[in-house]
C-alpha cells in the first residue's frame, strides 16, 4: 500500500510506519503520522488527521507536524501531536499543550517481589486509596496559603525537598530536576491559584491513577539494570498533572489570545489552535504561567509519591530509602529546546500534546544517571493491560524532535464507554479473571477507563521500538489500581 485515504485526506507511505500528508494549500510543512496500518485505521476514525493537518498551518512550524502511534482526537492538536515551532519567528499555542499542563507519569521502584504482595492486594489498594486524595474538586495532601502556592509555582520540586516531601535523589531523577526556572507565578491568575491551593497532592479524576505493578518482561537487560528493573519486581506508576490550576491557566490564556491576537487566529483553520506570536507579551506571559503550572504538577506527583512511600513502609516494612524514583516525565508541555533544523541549530517551542520526551544518550538535559544509556520513557496502558518502560531511541531527535507516544490512546469516548460498560462489572472481572484490584470514587470512572476503551498498547510500543524513537526496555502488568 503506497497511499491511505480517510475521507478527504490522503496519506502517502514514506516508509514502513511513516505516513505523510503532503504540504498543500496553506500548510507550511507536511504532516506525518507514525503508525502501523492497524493503528492508522483507528486514528482515521475521528478528527485526528484533520487536526494534524491543521497544526501544519501554524506560523514558524519546522520540518513537519507529527502524530505519534497512540494518536486520537484532542483539543486543537490531536492527542499524540508534536510540533517544533521556531521560538523567534513562530508562536506558542495552548491547544498544543492541553488543559492539564504537565500531565505526566513517574515510576517508583521497590525491593518487593510479586510474591511479597500476593495476599495483601486488597489491604494495599484500600490503604493507598485512603492515603491519596482522588476525584473531582478539592482535597490534597497539602493545603497552603497563597504564598505557599506562589512558592510551589516558582520553585517546583525544590519546594518539596525543603518541606520534607522529597529527597535529593528524587530531584536528580526528574525531568528538568523538577524545576522550570522560567516560571512566573505573577502570570498565574488568582482564580487558578485558588483552584490549586486545595489540590496539592491529589490524583484528580478521569484517566489519572496510581497503579502498583509487577515487571513481567525485560527486553534490554543492560538498560533495565541501569534503570533498576528486573523481572517479578514491584513498581508503582503515578499518572496525573496540574489539576484545576493548569486547567485554569489554559482557559485564561486561550481567552486572552483570542481577544488580542484575532488576526493570527483568522489565518488558522481551527479556532482551537489559538496562538500567541513568539516575542509578544502574551507569549511570554503564557510561557511563564505554563512553566509555573509545570512546577506545580511535579510537586503534585511528588506529594503522592511521599504518601505512597508511607503506605508501602507501613504495609511491608520497607525502608523509605529503598523506594526510589526511576524517573518522572511530562507529556503535556511546550518547552524551549534546541534542535537541528535544516543543518542549523534552532531554539524551538517543542509542543508535546499527549507525547513524551524521549531523548537518546548524550543529550545534555539528561540526568547523570542516564546520560550514557538514554532517557527513561514511561508509557502506561489501560488498567487491564501492560505498561512499558522505554528509553529514548537513537532516531528520535531526527524523526520526532526527541519524542514518542505517551500511552495506549483512546478508542472510545467517555460517553460511549459509559454506555457500553458498567463500572462494577469491569472491576469484578478485573479482580476475578486477572487478579487486578481496582478502587475508585465512582463506578462511572471505572467504566470510562475500561480496558476495551483503549488501543493495543503492545502495538503502539512495537511501532515506537521499530522506528527507533523509543526502545522497549521492560513491560509491567497491574496488581492494583486507584483512581478518581
């Protein structure tokens, strides 16, 4: 097959797993989808391809607009969308970041084995559910004053370290050491800060979760050893973001950009791509506010980690020092990064909307522990399937601005899921058939996140590995899961 047609959009096959919408009309660059034919069939079921084509119209976009193997319809950008946009001549788009700024994942390794945990699953899931706030609205591990929130926004994980929630090693094993120096708390509205004040250290709802997992497979033993992973080991995966604060930041700036940069908006094929021109006051303010929300999200996940360590030490008598952060990586973010474009190094706003940074060995941004092996990449699947740990692939910089997928990707909307699944039935089947214990604030949440709602995570990761953008290191499987 040399072409693939979905509605009015035709993609040309560049090579295996690489499909391209050629530059046409007002597109400034081509648009590429990285997918097998199976995944492409699923991507073409919604507006993913149309949204990707629209992204290619943004001023200053370089090389090509990209969609990762887990792509599906989103707001503005498709989820799984990546774009490198010139930081001097281009723009920055909140729709290319998303409402949940720095939604991301982290993995905690433990010295426990699956045998240690068997028979304790129900106690463990209940204790974690009690210790870690979840669900809609307020309630967090820490509730602070406006001054506290400003400090979190400004300092990120350094604040958590100072207040006893983190260790030096935690900062060393976090993307950017858990701190964006460009953060500007004054660019975050009072409304956003009020929403965040009661949510520091909380999972939230939707697809956010904490999952205890066991390592079932190791594919690259040398890399797994560097990551501290081995077969049958128990690990913990946390997936959440900046909660209501990040949502409000996105909302605030979308409204301001629409009012003040209507001329740019009028040139774009979709209002959801509303963007502020690079160098403009709004671009600088949004970037400062976004970086502050990024810091907030890292602290949020760190406080959840603190609570998780407390539960594991109490239930299994494990020393806290043996519960180590493997890595924390964002997947809703736009950061200034230097990449080679047409043989020249350029500073870009790299938008990753539901996509994960996946830098190979040698990039200066990597932690010392992973400088020679490559960045850990954590890709969660559904609560009835495996998740994966990858490492940044050697072709990622050339192919995807150093990016890969961020998860399995949805096949079904939340509304459809609730019509097709009953939460209590899903929970019971997971427990009785797969020995996975799930606890949530509501049955509706479980129905929305049923395993059948998601794409095949194995296929998503297989494509990433084959393209050399994210290499398989290990696979994990759920033991117990808590969610909002």
